[in-house]
């Protein structure tokens, strides 16, 4: 399929997913690197309680909170 035909299908709201090979698709900037961080016991307990309350893992709550804080730092005007 030519790019112009693909673009036309997309612009018309047609289903284009059958024309894509998503087997190697990646989100940009999503490579992962392992880091080790030591936390005080009281902080681990608080993280575990919050993670349990929200229904996610400790690692997930840490990632969510860090991402929120980094987003805030990146766009301080949007969050005032």
C-alpha cells in the first residue's frame, strides 16, 4: 500500500491497524534501566499502604509519583 492510500484511509477514519506491523513498535523514551534506592522503613510502610489502597504494586506507586513530580517540574506553569 502506498503512503498516500494509507494516509487517505487514516484521514477518512478507516481501520488502518491491519496495515501496520506492530510487533516491534515501541513508545519513545520507554527504555528501562534498573536503579537501587534505599528507603527508611517508615517510608516503605507508607508506600505499601498507599499501593494497597490504590491496588497497585509498591514499584508502580513509586513510578506514578515520580512521573507526576517530574511532569510538574517540566511544566510548572500548567500546574499552578
